[in-house]
């Protein structure tokens, strides 16, 4: 019984850090919309070339543009969040 409880606790700790960091990342966008608007401009520029804001190129840009390099998954989550808040006409 204790063994299962221990494994559950370890799993919870492993999963909580990425969730916590994603929450902080999204909160930082809310508090500093200047960065989000800058990303929107980049997405619009990519769209004008026929490149989607969800493309590998855009996700790589977001990943490297942020203060600390983001994982591709976090960069994609951030992109979707920014598009939803600041640039809904971007594809």
C-alpha cells in the first residue's frame, strides 16, 4: 500500500512542475502584453508568407524568443494563448 502511495506522490511531483511553469508563463503574458503583441506581429508576418502560426518555424521562433528557451510544447501552448488573447485573425 505504501509503495503505491509513494509512486503516486512521485508522479504528482513530476507532473506539477511543468503545470506550474506553464501557469507562470501564461500569467507573464497577461502582465506584459507588449511581448504578446510582438509575437502577434511576427505571426502576421509569417501569415503574409503563407506560413501558419502553428508551424515548426513559428514554434521555434517563440521558443527562442522568450526569456528562457521554452520546450516546443510550452512554446506551442504560449502561441495558442497569445493568439487567443491578442491576435485572433492569425492562422
